[in-house]
C-alpha cells in the first residue's frame, strides 16, 4: 500500500513537473502560489531576472542536459542513488530531486519580505533548502527531501578558499545541480545577470577605487564584491577542478565558454568606457593564474 501511494505521488508530480523539456511552467508557478500563498518573497522570486524562477529553470534545463551527457560511470552512480531513494520508479525520483533542487537553489537570496540584502547572501542556501523542503512535503515527496537539501546546501561550493563555509556535494545528484549552476558563471551571457544582481546590491560595474589585490583575493563566500567587474573576473578566472565541477561534461564545456566570456567582459567595459583599464586587469589576473 505504501509503495502504491508513493507511485501515485510521483505520477501526480510528474504531471506538474514533467522531465526532459516538457516543463509546464504555468502549472508549477500556480502550485508554488498555492503552497506559499501570501508570502512576499515568492512574487519577487517568480518575476526576478537574476536569481529567480527563470534562473532556476535555466539551471534545471542545464541539469537535464548534463544527465544526457553523463559518462557510463556517472550514469551508474545516478542509478544507484535513485534505487536508494526507492526501488520503484528510482530514476524518476532521482530526476525530480534534481529538478526541484535546481528550481529552488537560489530562492533564499530573497528574504521573507522579498528583499535582496548583501549581508544575507552568504546564507541563502540554508533558506533555499528550507523552502524546498516545505514544497516537497506539500506535494508528498518527503522521500526525496534529503537528496534535495544536500544538493541545495552544496550548490555554491567552489573551493575551500573561496567558499570556506560550504562543502562539495558527495552525491551525483548534488554534483549535477552544482555543476549546472556553476557552469552559469562561465557562460558568455552571464555578465548581464551578474551586472543586474550587483546593481540590485548597490554596486556599479566598475569602481576605480578598488585596488588590484582586493580584486585578486575576493572570495564570494567571504565578502560581497564592491563592483560587478570583480565578480566577472572571479568568474573568468575561477576554479575549475572536480570539487566544483563533479561532472566531466561540465568541465569540458566551461573551457569552451571562457573565450566568449572574456570577449563579452571587454565589450561591456567598452560600453562603460573603461576598456583599457579592464584589459590591464585581465592581464594581471592571467599572470597570477600562471604562477
């Protein structure tokens, strides 16, 4: 009877959030509105362009793309984790856990009033995980809560220096979500999102008062950047090891992204009439990287 109930839950849920590019955005948004009725953060999350629902869905689609390109070893691990969740519909449970984690991973950047406060950002993963847990419980998917929470709590890990309070995910489910989200830092079009988010925090594109050393040692898990450019350079020259990108396909993809990302940073610098300054900074970062 218990297995039948679980199967019914997954069947109902898959109608709401069906995998592999058959996503019904309207139904999921309506479900979110019912579960989190009257909560101020949700409206902002649904409308936001940098860390809201749109971004969560982009990460979800990226996760599905990674799943299609897993190595045989990675596929086997995903199958094993699915079976640990439930012997029946194991693959579906694993995929749904990944999709929910992807949608919710950054929702904690918006506090209960819907504001984005700089001092609260380093703890956003905790609030995101709590909201995802509430969602899962309301749709009868308690069985995947541990998997969803681990994926969300670890999604922002880069390395021990840059994100000292976080840990790298141990599960393949967590690695898929983390790799998909972190790939976004290297995507050539990511700078528009970076600019918008830092603008919301009150930071300009370029602050000439920031010394080179501060830019070089900036760590997202320790301190907020004083301009968008610091974040963009952190993106371009950020760590790319397995602890941040646990999926092989993701590690290959970001190497392709880097060329376009650097070109787009320079184009944006030209728009702000600081192209020369930014090119010098990029060269300094490149020299530091070679040491």
